[in-house]
C-alpha cells in the first residue's frame, strides 16, 4: 500500500504538470486550431527565468516567480504577434503544416536563445517550503508536490471562473465554438488569439516553475514535456479543458505506476503507447465529443 | 524553354546533370559525405513529400522508419551475418507492414491525429533503440558491416556518392510517375476536397494508407543505405528532432513539389554544416530561418521561384 501510494503521489505531481501543459495546448487550439509545438519551451522559460532572476538578479523567490510568469507570457504574446499572426493574417491564410513548422521553428529558436543566454547546464530551484518529506501511511510526500497540486487546482478554478463568469472569457469560448459567428457579434477574434497565446504561455511558465525544484530544469527539458503535454491533450480530447486535465493526470499516474511496477527503462514510452492505443479504439479522446466536419 | 521547365523532362535531366557534375567541384571526402547525406535525406523527403504535399497528411515520425531501416540492416548483417540486400529488403517490408498497421485505423480520421500517432510511434522506436542495448548497442550506436555485392565490398565515399545519387534519381522518377498516374490524380482530388473526392467514388482512406506506406518504405531504404554508407548508426537517427528535420526539408523546399523536396533536403543538410561556424548560435539561427521562410514563402522555395521564373519566361504566373 505504501509503495502504491508513493507511486501515486509522484504520478499525480507529474500529471498535474502535464495537465497544465495540455491546458495550454487546448487554449491555443480552441482559439485558432493551431497546435503550438513551442508549448514545452514555455515550461523551460518559466523555470530558467526564475533561476536566472534569483541567482543573477538577486530577487527573492516570491518576486522571481511572478516576474518569470510575466516573462513567459510576454514570450507567448511575441510568438503570436511576430511569428503566427503574420502567417495567419495573410490573405488566404496559412495551412496547418505551415503553422506547425512556424511553431517548431519558434521552439528551436527559443531553445537556442535560452542555451546562449543561460547555458546548457542543469539548474535547480529551492523547494518553496522546505524539503522535509511528509509521512502519509508509510509513503513519503514531498512538500513541493503539494505546491504543484495546490497551485494546479487553483489555476483550474481560476480558469473555470474566467471562462464561465467573465466577459472576455466567454468571448474566448465563443470564438472556439465558431470563429466567424463570434466575429459577427463583435468579438475581436485577433485579440482572443493573442490572449490565448499569452495565457497558455503563462500556464506553461507556471508549470516550469512548480516542477523545477523536483525535476531540475535545463534549456531542452521542454521537448519531452511539450510532447507529453500534447499526448495528454489528445488523450483527453483535443480542445477540451476538462479533458486536458483528466488526460494529464491519467498519463502522469500511468507513467509512474508503469515505472514502479513494470520497467523504469520504458517510462518515457508509456505516454506514447497509451496514446497509440487510444487513437486505435477511441480516436476522439476520453472526453472529446464526436466531431463532424463542415463541408 | 517551356519544355525544360517541365517537371519530367527538364527536371530529371537537370538533376542527373547535377549529380554527374558535382564531383568536379567536391574538394574532399568531407564534402562527398555531405553530398551522400544530402541524397539520402532527399530520398526520405521525396517519399514524405508525397504524403505531406499530395495526401495532405503530416508525419512527425519518419525518422523512426529511417532508423528502423538502418537498424534492420545493421543488426541483421552484423549480428546474424545476413546478406546486406536481403536485410535491406526485410527492413523495407517490415517498415511497410508497420506503417500499414498504424495507418489503417488512424487515417480514417482527419486533422492532427496522424501527426500525434506518428510522433508517438517515432518516439517509441527511438526509446526501444536506446534501451535494447544487447541488440542495438544502445545510445552509443553500433558499427555496420560493408554492403557486399558478390565479392565486391561497397566502401568509400565516392562509391557511395554514386549509389545514393543513382537511387535518388530513380526515386524521383518513380515519384513523378506516381504523381502523374491515377493514384496521383486521386491524391490531388483528395487534397483539394476530401469530401468531394469521396463523392466521386475515390476511396480516400485507401490512397492515404498507400502513400503513407510508400513514404515509410522510402525512408526505410534511405536508412539502410545510410547505415551502410556511414558504417555506423546511433538512435539519434530515430529522434523527434530528426523527424522534424525531414518535415522541414519538405516544407521549406516546397510542398507538392518533388524537386522542392530535393532542394529542401540539400539546403537543410548543408546549412547546419555552415552554421556550425556560429557555434552556440546555430540553433537560434536555424529556428529563425524556419520561421522567416514560412512567413515570407509559405509555398516553399521551389514553387515560389518557379512562379517567378515562369513569369520571367513570359508565361502566366499561376
């Protein structure tokens, strides 16, 4: 039991991170039908910027975190403004493949910038509130895991309020359902697109900061995290918010349990094996509705 | 002049000429090696271009097929003393079968699902190659025996230059023929409007699967040739970034343009060699080039330049 709990704790922690990344994918996908392959790089920026602000800038953790989230959000806005919008805004628009290549180019570019400015080494953030593990039924829970889970819950609640209760949140939701109709009722869909990049970058940045004390951070950690976040988003049903959260947690748990009970060598493969199986049997994802396409 | 701008006659001739004359200006082995890598990357891209440019599907896992072909050759010849050509054929058949099994259920779907499935498949292949150390040698890679044709050992960069150049030329010819056949017309209809294609009786799923399998087999062949040419292979060949490289080559050169795929492969194989001079700034520059080309030439280099050239020659721009 203690062993199982131990695996479940680590699975939930990792799963929460995947969920945040997957939410970022869903947000941008809903606003534009773009899959943003630079999503993982937001995670990198969040963690690395916090480290840089603390060691280089001498900021305390409490100030460095919001500053790093802001920086990541700004990078997200810049990505939309200078790389995605020029392509989409052209007469005739841009094909899906073009946009995918642009975001991949952006991810390589961001990795390059981080590597040049902050180096290739692993960096570590101090845990937010000490490292003395808490004993629960014989399993050891890191206090940082509680931070990860707690903040993720807060973020989900905040997003729920934002999309359900605020005017701009509803405008974003409307745009995701029908872009043209949203435009017709006076919603500035370009602003919605811009905001979705900023918001999803902030989510990714936050995920990077939360996980940095546990997994360390480096200029290229975003590749795998981004891909697994994408897998989580598809698992839950692309574009579905609750789906992204369920998909992330499910992947995290499956990965931790498989690593614990079966083989840790194939830990990184678990997410992708699951996604292949799901695509075979239930292609619209766990919570995704059946989609039909307009002709 | 028009005729020379035509894909079949002029293009094939030009490509053959370039391959034949290039050795005159290649100064040493290093450049031959870059040329071999260019030709083999181009071989993958000619196949992948059929999938991306004509079937309108994206694969983010073709490096997996490339590496599977390479490791089929490496493992079967090194560990089981198979004949190199038999190993190559088995690799191609195996990869084709794998592609068929994966594609059949998934290509019924639209949008990003094939991207996700191929991405997952490629990563799983890379992880397996890294972990099964007794068979594959793990992350350190493994040495590959020379390819033998009877008593003749095919070694050396000049030999492999002609082999990879020749195979590329045949592959381009095959691809051009395929595009101009009924299959190609069906694919173009499918890319234009899948629903319209279906209503006129085209089994769109069947064609998409066919093209996916063909492109995977091309990649497998390229991988086998690569393993024998370099006499060494590592799991990085299966990596996600390598898959991205292939897709980027196709898109940069120009989707739905077979020569575009070749040009894209040439540029993106040579460019990193030049960018190594930038040391740490290499990735930064590479990413920036990708973004800029996609923003300013979304159709890719070759179609964009072709249009300009046609315009100059006096035809109507498309």
